[in-house]
């Protein structure tokens, strides 16, 4: 019944006693809020890798303005720590939680450049793995199921129509229904960021694709929670990629 899974298995369960749910997808596909809810429902911890890229960007901007390079970004990143808060972790810099700072528009404009820096990617990956060590976690990002946790127990790739992603992001940001012109502007920004992030935004072969365009947040959370329960129970997963031979 409990025979150890061979190390070559594509899903190595119980690695150091942890269960990892990886949620990847493009900008504003709802990864973070979904991951947070899923973590709460399952009693897992949520680790938001994007928040770390944003934190490194925010510190680099405040140290050197827009002209910062990789050594500046790395020196700044070294000053950031992760603080466990309820079901999640928040980046902390100089004793203060960074949540507001990392959502600033200039951070969103610069973050894709920082995310291309090899050293920064190593720094984020190390922190994410450390935060997840020995824990049941839901981790969201772009490359969690491919690079950070290639043996995650459950991998989900979230997509949604860009217009719908833009509409949701603006509604969340402003707390009101955006106009079509606002959505069109935001759609353009999202599509540009998707293209800058394209190299690392990769759907793992064994990830389950969920298109959330016509789903409510509660529905998408429910789907992932149900999948996690099936995977945790050790039942075989639905075939994520029927085209595979
Ligand atoms: O929530 P949103 O889609 O706006 O982005 P995020 O998850 O906060 O990530 C911010 C940025 O970090 C992305 O635009 C990517 O450039 C980068 N990122 C990445 O390269 N790899 C990850 N695993 C997570 C984020």
C-alpha cells in the first residue's frame, strides 16, 4: 500500500513529507487569488513566486531608479525576507511588509525585465523551495510545474481570454466595473507582459489546463480543490495530455 514511489516517477509524492500544488499561467490569469483560496480550503500554505519577483523589482527601483542592473537587483534581493502570515508568506524589506509597494504600476512595468535576470530567478527559486520545505503548499507562478517543482504532486495551468483577464484585474484594482476603453488599454499591457514573460511561462506536459474565462472564482477554486483531493488520495489523475503517446 505505502511502498515508496520510485524516484524516476513523474510525480514523487511525499518528498520530505510535503504535497505540492503548482499553479502556473499568464499575467492576471487569477493564479494568486485562486492559489490563496485553494490553500485555505486545503489547509496548505500559499507561496506566491510572482510576489518575490515584484519585491526584488521594488527594492531595485528604490535603490537605483529605473537604470538598475542585475548586481543592484541581487544586492537588493538579499535584503528581502519572507514572513509567514496566516496561510501565506509576505515579502518584508527593512522591517515592513511590502504588499502595497510590490503592486505599484512602475513595479509591474519593470518586473518582466528583472524576471529575465538569471541570478534573480535563482534567488526566487531558492526562497520558494525553502518556504515550501516539509510543508503542504500551493505555489503559483510561471515556471513552478516545469522548473521550481518539476515533481509537484498536482500541476494546473490557468488560462483566460486576455480581455476577461484585463477586466478582472481592473475590477480588483479599482473596486468598480471598468469602461471598455480602460479594458482595452489594460489588455494591451497584459499582452505585452505575456510576450516578455513568454520564455518562462510554460505549461508542464503533465499539467491540467483550466480555462477560467467562463468560470467564477469559486468554480475554479472548487475544481482545483477537487483535483488536489483526488491526487492526494493517490487515485490516478485524468490524462492531462491525451495527445501524448
Ligand atoms: O499576478 P500577475 O500575473 O500580475 O503577475 P505575478 O504573478 O505577480 O508575477 C509578476 C511577474 O513576475 C511576471 O510578469 C513575470 O515576469 C515574473 N514571474 C516569473 O517570471 N516567474 C514566476 N514563476 C512568477 C512570476
